């Protein structure tokens, strides 16, 4: 039995103590000196940087969840070009972790929340700290197993309980949406998705469930595969029938066949229905994991058609 909310206490430090805006005048004290006692995550950003607006709140949420095991410093490179030049910051966003006055680890670009969490866990471990452990990751794993077993209502309850502990837990939030999609409660899934906290609303995990929700709504209106296949076989140039067939195939769980039909449609007329084939392909890709073979092969084949 998984019990949430036991054995934990509120963070001893307010978020304002853990997360600081740092300038050239305070960098030495807030980063270099501070990192001699606790690892400091430094987020190099700029107001004009789109990905920074997504990554920054995700980093802040992860640092806050670590409950003092790490700190965070935010550096606006437009206002602090000397620091950026000294550290050779060439693209944004860039994130460095400092420990004992030296860079310890880092990455560039916006990344999924799961990678942010893994990065912070590495930094905490390397700096000799201990990550906050409130049992949430065990609960997530249990809920995912329930999803696999088809006990969607139980999974939804676990995901909801996790969010009571950590409202910005993006994996649990996406899981709650997925559980309602699996229960065919699409309106509730949409309501939950629309209510996502701003800190995680642009996270890749939520973009994926947004695509899954769109496909689930299409599936509700999908026609019979056999009839649509017969229509396409009889009239291969009937692009609407081919598009409908792709939707029906995906609704039946055959993502690969759906992608095949959409690629064929794109090959025949890429501009049909305002580029509907390409848009539908991206929806399917977004709904799957980036490393899925359907996604990797589909993107490669689409690129070949685009640049043919």
C-alpha cells in the first residue's frame, strides 16, 4: 500500500532563499562562495529567449522540490554580459551547476522535466547531498503500473494524490490526464489539461497528452477500417478517404499504419486540406515518445519527402 504525505515536513527555507536573481556584483557571493556549502544551479537566460520562459519555471519547481539540497541563481545575460563572456555562454538557455566554486555539470536548451529532475539528482549526489524523498516517485511508478494493468480509476486516484503533495509534478499531471483519456472521460481530461499550473503548462509531457487527447477525440468519430480501406483501394486518389482511414487505423491502435497512410497522402498532395496530413503526422509524433521507432522512422521519411 502506498501512503503519500507521510514522513515529510514543509521546506525549511522559503523559495526566495533558494532561488535568487544574481548580478555581476553578487555572482561571487551567491554562486562561487555559496557553492562551497551547497550546489548552486545557475540558469543563464534572457527576456527575448522563448525556451528560457519554459525552462526557467521548470527549474525553479525542481529546485524547490529538492527542499534545500540545491540552490538556484538566475542570470540575465543581457544585463550581465561580463559573466556570460567569462563563462563562454554561446546559446540560451544554458544551465551550469557549481560545486566548491567550480562548474560541475550543465546542459543547453529546453529539456523535458524528467531530464531536469535527473540533472538535479546527479548534482545533489555529486555534491554529497541527499535529495528530498517523499515517496512520490514510488507512487508514480505504482500508478504507471496500474495504467499498464488497465486499472485506470486507481491510477487516477494515485496521480491526484501525488499532485496534492506536489502540484507541479509534471509526470503525475500528465498521468492524470492520460488516465481520464483511458477512461474515455475526454471532457474531464481536457479540463485538467487546461488547468495546468503555468510553471509546467509548456512542458513536453503535457504537449504529449494534449496530442493524445486530440487523437482520442478523433477516435470517437472514426469510421470502420474495412470500409475505409476498401474505399482507398478502389479510389487511391480519394485523399479524404485516405485521411479518414489513417484516423481509423490510429483509433484501432495501429499507429504505424496510420503514419504510412498519412505519408502516402503527403506524397500525393502535401498541400491537401491546408497541409492536414503533415499536421496529423506531427500530432501522432507528439503523442508518442520521441525515441519510439514509429516517430523516428516517420520523421525521417517525412523529411525525405519534404526535401525530395
